[in-house]
C-alpha cells in the first residue's frame, strides 16, 4: 500500500522518505481518509501523514463535487443563474441567494424596497439558525454523541416548514430575485415566525445541557484545533472560526448590507480559538439571530416587495465584489459584466474553501481522532468548496 | 435413575456442589438459554430505547412494535455470505469469535441467581469470573490479527489495551468489596459469589452503603470500568464508525459477526451481575432488614406478578392504539397474544410455590436489568472519549482512587 | 464434593499439556505457537484444580493466560511476521539438541527413581476451601519479604519498559 501512495501527485509536498518496512516499524505512516467517509461531511479526501498517532501534516484533495458552476454562469442570464447559486452551499441556500441578488443589484444600482429587505433578513437569519443546527448535530455525531443530531434535525424541521410555505422548497429555496422578493410573505408568516421565536430558546438550552458542561465533550474539544488570530487573518479565514480566535469581525456590522444597520445585535467572540470556543460562538450566534428575527418581525413594514427592475437584466459594463456574512463565513461574489445579458465572469469566494486551509494549521501535532473533530468544527460544505 | 434425579431436590445446595450431573445439565441449559434470550431481548431493547432517546420510534414493522426484530436480524445474519479475507489465517480467524463467546458464556456457571439457584458455587467464584472474562481479550487480539489488514489490527490492539487497563481498576474495586466480606464474626472473607451475598445478608447491609462513601466509590469505579471493559460507549472509540480504525470485527460478516455481538452482550450481562452481586445485594429484595416481617415479605413477593401484569396492561394499551387498518391485523393479534402471555406469566407468578422460588431470581434479574438500561442510556447520551484520554482515565484517575479505597476500607475494617 | 473421574481428567489434562507443548515448538506461525501455549496454560490450571488449589488455578488463568499471553501476542503481532516465517524451522544443530534433551530426560528419570522418598504417595492435603486463606496467610506472614522484593522487581521492570519506550513525557 505505501508504494501506491508515493506515486500520488498530491503527496509530493508531504516530503515522503523511505517506504515503510512494516507499517509499524518506521515512524511515518500515510493514511488516506478517502472521499467516502462518514465524517468528512461530503466528498473530501484528506491525506494524513502520521507519526504513530500524531499528525505531522495533511493534504486535502478536493474537487470531487466540482460541477463547474462558475463556468455555467457565463452561459446563463443573470436571472437564470439564480437557482444555481443555492446548490453551492446547499445547507444555507437562502444566504447564497441573498449574496448573489445583492451583488447584481449593486452592479445595476438597484435598491430593494424596505419590505423586501425585512423578508430577506428574516429568512436569512432563519437559515443561519438552520445551518448552525445542522452543524451542531453532525459535529456532535462525529465526536460520538448520537442524540443531539436528532434533536437539532427535529427543530430544524420547523424552519424548513416555514421555507416550504414561503417558496415551496425546503433546502434549495431560490427565495429571492434580483431587485427584491418574488413571493409575498404568506398569510400567517409573521405568526409562524413568532411561534418559532418562542419555540427555539428552550431547545438551544437543551442542546447546551447535553454538551456544554459535559466533561467528555469539554475534553474532546478544549484546546483542540487551536488557531491564533494572526494565522486566521493570514489565511483569510472568516466566520465563526475567526470570531472564536478573538477577532471581532462580522460583515453584518463592518460592511452592512440589507438593512442590518437597523437591528440591534451582538457579535459573539471567543478567546482561545479552539474547538470549544467555536462551539460556544455558534450557539450564541443562534441566539443573536433569534434576536434579529424578533426585531425584524415586529417592525416589518408594508409596501412593495420588488423594485423597478427591467424585464431583461442587462447591467452596465463593470465589475462588483459584494460579500455577505453567510453562516460559514464571508461569502463573496465577484461579478464582471460586459454589458450583455449574461455575465462575463462570476467568481464565488466560498467561506468553506478558504477555511479549509486552516485544517493543516489546526491539526499539526494533534491526534488522528482530533482531525475528525476539527473537520467538523470548521463547518465545511463540499458543495461550496468545490462548486 | 429417578432417585438420582429426585435426591437433589431435597438438598439445599447448588447442583454443582451436590455433584448431581443431571441437574447441573438442566441448570446449564436453563441459564444459557436464558442468557441467549436475554441477549436477543437486549438487542431489541437497545434499538427501541436508543430510538426513543432520539425522538424516533425504532423498529415497528417486524412484529408488533418490532418485537420480532431480533429474530429477523438473526435470520439475516445467518444467511449472509461468509467472507474470509484472502491472506487471513483461517484457523485463527475461525477461532477468535469462539474464544470470545466461550469466555463470555463460561462465567455464567458461578453467577448466583439465588442461594441455591446457581449452576455451581466455586469457592474462588469472583476470581473465576474475572479470570475467564479476561480471556476474551485474547479473542479480540486474535480477531484483529487474523483479519490481515492494518485497521482491524490497530483497532484490536487498542481494544485489548483498553480492556486490560480497566481490568486493573476493576480488580481493585472488587478487592475492596471482598475486604468487606471479612467483617463478620469469624474474620475470614470469602471469594465465592454466593458467600459474598450471604455476607451482605449477615451484615445486614448492601456493600454499596457500607462505610459510606467507600462502598459507593468502589461501586462507581467498577461501574465505569465495566463499561470500558466491554467496549461500550463512551469508551467505544476502537469500534466507532466515524473513526479511522474501524474496529477488530470489521472483516467479519454474517454469523461470525453475530457471535461477536452475542459475546459482547453476554459479557455486559456478566459484569453487571458481578456488580449486582458485590454491591447491590445480589438476590436480596430491597429493604430486607428495615421492612421485615411476613406482611412485607408478602408485599415484595407480589411485585413480580404485578410487574408482569403491568407489562401486559401496557401491551393491551398498545393494542388499542394500533391503527385500524387491515394491514395491521396480524400485528394487532400478535401484540394481543404477547400481552396475554405476559398476563399469564404474571398470574402464574402469584401462585405461592412459584412465588417463593422465583423471588431471588426475579430481584437479581431486575437489578441486572437496571444496569442494562444504564448501558443504553450512556450510549445515547455521552460523546466518545479519545483513546489517550480513555487510557488516562483508566490509569491516572480510576486506579489511584481504587487503591485509595482499598487502603481506607482495610483501615476502617480493622479499626471498626 | 467427591472428585469425579480423577484418572481420566488427569491423563486428559496432562496429555493436553504435552500436546500443546509439542505444538508450541513445531508450529511455523508464531501466533499458532502462542495459542498452543495458552491451551497448555489452561490445562495446567485444570491440573492445579485437581490438586485442590483453586486459587492458584484462578490466578494462573487471570495472570498467565489472560495477561502474560496477551503481552506475548501483542509483541508477536507487532513484529514483522514474514521474515520470521521464512526462517528455517529447525536449524542445523538438531543432533546436539536431541542429545541435550535426552540427557535432561535421563536426569529427570534418575531423580525420580533414586529419590522416590521425595514423592510421597499420600499427603495431608490442605482443605480446598482454605486454599485462598492459606496462601494469603503464608504470603503476607511467612514470606512477606520475598513477596515485596518480587513486587519491587516488577516495578523496576515496568519503569524500565516505560522509560525505554516513551518518546516524550
């Protein structure tokens, strides 16, 4: 088996030495966590160079889910490309849609009307909660706690029901259009959201009761996968990973988009940048999202939901980069328009792709069992990494 | 011949002690059959209880409320293709599950279900149980090696390292309980299982509460060590699905894998019975000394009957809640039949001769059942320990505390 | 309890021990040798039971078969097997080996025939139920000092193994 791996082109920078005699004689061992693995959250291949049980280095091989989304964008009109965007981060599809629509609106100098912004914010924050719940369930499952998965998925169902009533789809929602929203908030939308706001806080307490003070959880996550703030900034890591390392950077506050300035919320930060802090940051983010939703649903104004957008969207020649705070980090869209109905180039800056670079830094010197915990805590979605 | 059979019935000993081979065989068949049924029941209970912890229903289709699911699982495993890895050592591959199975089942010959309800009473009873259950480590090591593949080998080495580490802490906890048996008039303790429960009976206290909190701490140490010994959550890293090394029984399929599972559950029941015997008073009913007298005896002896009647009632409530669809007719009838059988058993347990004989066995099995439920509860709730943390807990936390408990128990026992 | 079929069990267990001993040295695969050794140790435990020494039998199973042999198996499995299996089973010194074994056997037979008084026909067997107590009393009373020395020796061995095998504390 070692011989096969030395011919692998990706292993060249892992500095392989002699092939092993028996796998336990020499010190170094190359192990492949293959594309099919219960704990890699998708088709991610991680090649680990181990010394006994300690990790000396990793190499991520991605691309197993590459679908050429950015190339497809060059052959679709701006409206036709909208549904493709959901499929990248399929867990938080509403955020993807928000980022794309706002980017094109920025390019065309259109402002979405206030009511549309409120609906957008409510749905995006609901999606943030749903994404964090999915993250919590799968992360706990990787570390061995089976039960939180079922609890979080049961509670996530309520959000998905709201999405389904709003736009017909649970996961890949295609909720927004360029210039606003297509669908009016349905009859009973505010009641449903208000009911959800009251429904969720005891559930978050339930998750915390199971995990936060559990000594096994703390031992598995504290001081594991530490990354310093400087490393985060150097690698370009954003999102809860960055905030858990102590950097108070949230695009909703720093470069606000879609009327986030009207809401009052806090940005949770951690101190040590380990897995436990990231867990706490995301739990607190769920509560802050609930706070935003509560304020939004109380103040939602009447009015149109769609701005005056021409029937055929032909943005002026130019380029725009617009980023939003997706649940996983900074999701950016760089759109270059050449004046025609189809974009010249769409480049997506996925948060998971950039965060995945941090895996190597976090995992050096840790044990093999921690690699799985760290992949879970980075909260990557392979649809976004590979596009 | 008939005299041989009936001569035992007048004696007040276990058949092994009386040397009556016929009754020994009968008891062995009953106990091993009972353990096998218990393993199947435990399989069903685990899936149902785990499912209910996770807000889902578990098996519902095969038989009413999934009661026939273990049978379906057994049939499926029996009919699977028996895959042996190519370069595997066939003899060792074949014998590894047998060693685990034999070691796990052989301990049942000294498990005391009552003062005379055991297959035999060896006077090194507890030593025998610990020793033979430690032979299953050999089976684990051999299973991993015979699979001729890196990951099962690493998994089996980890499993066996974990098992022998926690055996040390288990042994220390057991020693402190044995020390307590010597606090009687003659000053000599005993290693025999029946003797330990009788010592608790004479000293009028469960060893759990003796020299509080020493007995309790020893019990807790044993309870944690026995979970690690049987490779169950939260100490099941070597066989977890989401880890790299997939455990020593990866390459086993079909019947061989079911033998591993059988051995694991049998080992769980065996170490639980050690815990029950040593600390929880074995077959004694609760409060034998504070609530004495014939009326209290009567009340406690009626509990098994009422328990089965209660279970029958639950089954009948389940029957009324079954969907009224023709597809569910057979299941409804099956559940009603099951409820009727439970009710019948409950009524039989009210008959005085049966009632008296069944007392000890019932309380013992009930206490072991509590432990089984605890096992499932742990699995549903706790995340997994990482392997080095697991070994750290075993050597650096449990063992010093256990040694401390032994020393303190000995000191207090001599002084008091 | 009356002993049952003593002669049969004695011959059976001793035969098992002998057979497993022969298997240990004739098997090519070291793991098979270790398994045969386990079989031999377990039949020896049976022989101890027949000598009315249940405690020794129990300890033999726990320590020897369940502990030391597991250690043997660990070491055997972590060593490169293929190289070992390629070696010749019996090296070229088999003639000298047979002569030495024959001389040792002749010595044993000589001791047994000449020193027949040392092997009494009847002894006062200690009570089977007292075996554990008597061993305990002897170990911690009469033979306390050698017992502690032996445990100290084991402690030294453990520390030595840890020091040699660790890479960092």
